[in-house]
C-alpha cells in the first residue's frame, strides 16, 4: 500500500502527499527545527485542508 507520492514542483522542489489514515502505526515523531524552536509551532488543520511546509536543508 502506497502512503505517499512525490511530485516534482515547478521550482525544483518536491511535493509529498501524505495519507496518515493508510498507515498502521502512529505518525508521532520527534524532530529538531530551525530558529531555536523545539517543538515547532502547532499546525491546526482539518480534513481536506491543504498544507504547504517549505524545508531547506543546508547541512551539506
């Protein structure tokens, strides 16, 4: 069962469509965020909302 698909965005980024209802385990994860924030700001959403999160990784 596929849980996400990657689409090439117009500006060269990637767009992932996640479907948390198709996973068999909780999606709770821990992450380190930018600007000295941990955890990051809460995202409030309801079913069928579209959310765009831009992530820039300059570690390499």
